[in-house]
C-alpha cells in the first residue's frame, strides 16, 4: 500500500475526526480527544509500574495500554502483541518496540510524513498557474480548490 492507502485505511479504522482532535484535562489527567461528538478519547495515559506511564488507545470503547496490549517488536515472528504475549513468545528475545498496532497510533506517528506532503502540496499550488499544470494540461478547479483548502 502507498501512503495514501494507509491514511485512508487508518482514518476508516481509527477515531473519526469529528471537527479535529485536541488535548484536554487538568494537572493530573491529560488526554487527546475529539473536539465534537462527546469528546471521544483518542489517546490517554495510565500508570505502568511504579515510575512510568504508557499511552492508551480506545478499542471497542475500552482504553488499552499500548505497552500491555498493542506493541509490536523489532525481533520475533511478528505475532506477539503487547508485553504479555511478547514474554510468552520464544521468538521475541529483545523488547525493542517497533510500533504500536492501533490506527490512531499510526496516524500520530505519520505526522512528519504528512507535513512533508502538505508542504509539497503548498509548493505545487504556489507554482502552478490557475487552470494549467506544467505540461499545459488542464487542472480541474475542484483540485485547485481542494489544495488551497488543505493548505489553510
């Protein structure tokens, strides 16, 4: 899959946009949630051991610890998800995390790549003359408008 197919798949499977995501909470509680639609949790944090915390992501209305349930590891056969499964899997001999297997976690990790794409789109928009591409072909107005809207 290319980046655009990954984006579409994770947007479909993850927490909906609902007008954007924002940070909420207070001194002792911080979480990322939707701006509308009842502040649906995207990511929170919970205690991990005596001195640590782990991010949590929602699956079926329940927040799951990323380390406990969702991590994928650099080594192993790729089947283990989370710390307990990794402890049981003989192919995971090192606990180096490769990723968090959740669509919202993948979306968050993809931000730098999306920023590069957005900046390239802005550059493209600034370099084209309205209506025509660099080869003299017609660019539909809705494409130009969509690029302008995305660059706001």
